C-alpha cells in the first residue's frame, strides 16, 4: 500500500508535465522508440510510463501496439486491475487512453474476455472503471 501511495503522489506532480508533453508533435526518433517499446508493455506501470513518454505518437502501428498490450492486460491479467485504477486517478488522460485502445483492432475473443472480466470480476471500489471498460469492450 505505501508503494501505491507513492505512485499516486508522483502522478499528481507529473500530470501537468504529461499534458504539456502531449501538445508537442511526435518526432521520428520518438516514433521509432515508441514502436520498439510498445511490444514489451507487459504491466500497467510500463503502459503508463510509455503513455507519459509517447502518447503524442499514438497512431498507426504504435496505436495498434498499445491496443494489443492493453487488450492482453485486461483480458489475461485482470487480477492487477487495482494498479490500472491507481494510475487513472491522476486525471492526466490515462483512463481515456486505455478506454480508447479497447477497440476493433482487438480480436473478438479478447473483447469478450475483457467484457466478461469487467462484468463479473469487478473488485470492490472499481465499479465505475469496470463499467467504462465493459462499455468500451462491447463497442457501445
């Protein structure tokens, strides 16, 4: 729990930085780094760090890579939903970023698993986030 609190304190301090960074265009070098990194996003902390560094590069293959990583985490690593919830509290757009990537590029069975997890395995205190995830996964 102390680690979670530390993450939240850090995130509140960087949310303004993340908003300012998103206004800059994606450079060719950043796009290459983002594309390389997107294939190794295997937990919510890594996704969040990549979002903070490269969200302005969220297009094409990079965007599909983000969708793939987010889809896998929501479908196969639901036990760590509380980490996602903690990262969305800063209000720096990360929640919208995640929801945007629950999209038609994901395989149908992945979307079904995400929807099922959100509707039947929602931990206490995460109901709002689960509802948003379920809605995104059902395409509504």
